[in-house]
């Protein structure tokens, strides 16, 4: 029987403290301005990349820190408390792109550039249904994806594509070869979201990074990063909504006492925190299973689903307890609400985990 240590290790605590300081000094104070003006948060990422945080979940033999999935989860959650757009970009670079590239010899230099923050890469997952066809020694890639994180700032896109027969390919598409348009998104405004159109793009040579079983393995690694890291992002957003609500209700006086001491308000905060902490436990548990080399797929889906529900619930309750203030940008909670609702559709949204879990239960019947 596998035993779990529920305390963070010294290295994981270091990751938490490093990211927390970045949030306090950089990401948090700039979050409102970046979101309101759709200013790309990647400009401030160089400092974080220099600490090695983008390589937290990547093995040392691949140029990472070798600290495991739980370190990635801790980092994303902490980032999301201060700036969900920063957390989303971190997950895109240090999670989806980096984990897809890990272990692919032909992608070693690409991975190094991503981990050092030297290049911005967009990730187009298999959920977008991008296809490819053989053309001699090249692949012809077709498909549309929207919204793609960092699309309008990316130099290249890491694309998961399939042929009509279901064969998998992980390919690199230069931004210049695709048509990229900015997306006027509801949430994650500071991630440079955009629509990426690959119209009969020719991909040849070293740009075809993996085929067949190797590509399928890359898809699975990126999917786990998306599911578990996405859960951590939602948990961080939920905890931020709760903290903003706690501060507001502690300062706001109604009927002679702080709002926080009104039973109806207190119950809202308790329920929001209960959901957030339960989702965090699932996300951390899924990450630990990955680090132990065990099957984490079902737990990852449950974590994702629980975290999405917790984020939307906490943000909605935060709007309620803030009253009219909740709809103004300087109170943060409307931003967390928009981001939480956006999470319900990104990367398959809340429907994908429900469909996946239905399939798991059917297989066990």
C-alpha cells in the first residue's frame, strides 16, 4: 500500500515561497491593470523564469528542476491567488508545453527555451480537432483553435494533430505560418488570447516532433498538466475570491456590526471555503499520484470538476457579499468571476471531466 506524506517537502515549500514573493511584488499589484487594459503578463515572466520555476515539474535530465507535478500545482495555485492570467500563462509554458516536449530528443532545445522564458509558445491541444495529412515527407496541417493562450505573442505553436485514421502527431507550427487573430475574451484578458488558424500549413523535417505512440504519450502528459494544473488554477482563484470577501465583510458595517458577523454572510464564506479546500485536496492528491508513477487520470478529472465548481461558486458568492462594489474592477472579484466562468469552457471546460468520468464509471460496471 502506498503511503502519502501530506506535508510539503523542503523543495516544494521553497517553490511556494518563491512564487508567493513574485505574486506579492509583481503579479498581484499589476493584475488589475493588466486585465483591464489586456496587457500581456508575459513581460514580467522573465524574472520568474530565471528562478527555474517553469521547470519545476520537468525532470533534471531534461533540464528541469525535477520537483514533480505537486510543485507545479503549488506554483499555479499560488499564482492564481494574485493573478489568474499569470497562472494560466505559467500552466501553458511550464505545464502543457513543457510536459508535452519532455522526453522528446528532437525537442530538447525547444524545451530549454521554454523553461528559460526565452520563447513564448502557444499550445493547441487535441480537443480542437486539428488534422493532418501526409504529403510525401511532410505533413499538411489544418484546423482552428480559439482561444489559445499567448496566441498573439507566441513565436510558434505546439500543435496536437490527428490524421483521418487516428494517427497522432505533435508538430511545431511557426506563428508566421498560421493566421492569428486576437480574441476579445471574457476572462484571462492578460494572456494574449487569440484564434489560431492553420490552413493547409506544411510541416516538415524537425518540425514534426513526434508521431504515433510517442505523440500519444506527449498528448497524455500535456492533458494531465491541463487537468491537474487547471484544477490548481481554479482552486487559487476560489481562495482569492474568498479572501477578498473576507476582507470586505470584515470592514463593511451593517446593522451595527461587520458583515462577516452576519450569519447568512458567514455561511456563504464557510461553504465557499469548504468547496475550495476539498478541491485542493483532490488536486494535490492527483499530483502526488503522478509523482508516484501511479494512475492519476480519474482523480485528475474529479479534481478538475470539483475545482471548477468551487471557483464559480466562490466568485459568485463574492459578488453577492460585495453588493454593487462587486461589479467594479477595483474590487477584484468581478475579474475572478469572469475568469472562473471562462474556465468552464477552456480545455474542454466542465463537460469534458463529466464525460470522462461517465466513461470511467461505465468501464467499471
